[in-house]
């Protein structure tokens, strides 16, 4: 195999891990083969540049990513229909994982529901879950389907829709190797002693403090590389003084290593850096997109790109006007009273996740990277 082919394979393997940090033989067979073939090189690069661990065997590969900002809620877990997880689903997910840790090699959805129900009754959880309503059962089913997608469970017989309609049950294999590889914290949850959620999360994700210049520089490189790989854009104004100084002196080297390893292309502006994917694969939020919500988002971005802070009421009026203008192309109901609220909320959620907009209680303001969506005035030649 030529050096060019080796590089292409390593890049494809790393991109697969960045896009989906948990690969399984059932759903990602080709990517898993590439990861195992280039495991040594991938581990070396990830350890050196990001500090992330990589584990792989014949059944699965797991990249133990860590979030660059644990306060960022703009990229939630989502169900199969794309709906974001709410608090109840997150709690159910944690309870289901705890139950599965103690489960037999096989379990049913009905048995899992009973054990989750029992665990949810613990008074210190401050959580109410009864399974009395279809909505609650649907949340549990959504969590189970997430676990199926992750490869934690393997369906043996039955269907979740039958459980929802109370006409049947589902049998699953519990895949313990995948289950054991889910947690990405730097220490075990059982070792955490803090009381508040924020303190417990900080302890769970805390990393050793560097005590030499070389280790401090290594920590800076890893932290900035993680952000360039994970965040849609890094604004220099959001970095602390030490990070800005390191990036000013090492920017070219850091960017070059990322570009060579991943195929991403750096877009460097006065305000910050974005690593752009020419293949549009390494993102969970795409822009522009087709259909109604995608068009609304693009129009709102264009509107905000040439203005400062814009009141939300003004943006709603803008969306109402756009809905009337594009009613024949957009989905039904967009011109109904109040429809602009949902359309605008969806657009601003996407733009916020892409670090293009900052939203307050009463207004929205475009961030520097949104300038790429500004439209120049048309120029008529000869005038």
C-alpha cells in the first residue's frame, strides 16, 4: 500500500471516530476495520494532540472524548426523529444504564421498565416516573432505541411499538463490553464526594494540573486542539490570555497537524478560527439545509449578518413576512398565527449551536462568523 493510501485510510478512520466515538462491528464494520488496522498510529496521534483515549477490539472501538465546555447545552442527545432529549430522558438513560449493569445477559423491555421504575422511586433523586402515560412509556422506548443505536442492546425478538401499545414485549441481549465503555469521565463516579451537580460534574471531568512548562504547554495544545475539532468556531475573545498567547505562537503548527490528520480546512479570520469540513460529514448541525426549517435558518442568518442586536419581536415579524413570501414552497401551516414562534425558535437553536448567534431573553445578536452569510448589494455592470 502506498503512503498516500495509508494516509487516506488513517484519515478515514480518525474521521469516523470523530463523527461517531463508539463504533460497533454490527453497524460500523468497515470503519472498525480501519481503526483496528491503524490503531497504533491513531492512539499515538490522539494521545499526543488531544489526550483522548482510544480503545478497540473485534467488537467495538471507543474514543473517550471529553467535552470542551460542560455548560454547553446546544448539542443535546436526540431521538431517532431528531427530537432533543429533555431532563426526563436523560434521567431515564442514566437509570437504564445503572439497571443494565446488574442485569442478566438477556433482558426484556418490560423487566427493564419495572427495574427503572423501582430505581426512580429513590427519594434522593427528586424524580417522578410512573409509566402510567403513553408519553412516559414513549420516553423509555426512545432511551432504549438510543441504547440499540449505540450497540449496548441487541434486539433478539419483538418490537418496541408493541410494548407502547401494550400488546407485546421485546427481548434484548445486553452487550457488556459496549456498556462498560460508555463512561468518559477522568475518574469513577463512585469516587466523587461533592454534593451539588455542578461540583460533581467538575470533579468528574477534572484533569491533573500541569506543574512544569512542558506539561502546561502540552495541556494547552490538547485543550485547543480539542476545541478546534469539536467546536464550530473558536473566537479569540473567548480564550483566556494564556490560550491566546499559545495559539498566537503555535497556530500554524496546531492547524497543520489537524488538517493533515483529518482533512479539515482551517478558516482563519481576525476574530477566530473555524475548522471547515469540505465533505460536510463531521457535524451534527448542518447549514445550509433544505426544506422549510433550513430555509428559515438561512434567511434569519442573512438578516442578522448585516445588523447588530435585533429584538426577537422584530425577528418574528421578519419570519412572518418570509412565510407569506415563500408559502407555496414551505410546509403547510407556516402562515398560521403564531407559527413564526416555532420557526424562529428552531432557526435560533441551530444558529446558537453553530456559534453564529447569541440569544438573550429579548433579542438576538449575530456573532462574527455569521458574516459569511451576509449578502452584498447587487452590482449592475455599466452603471
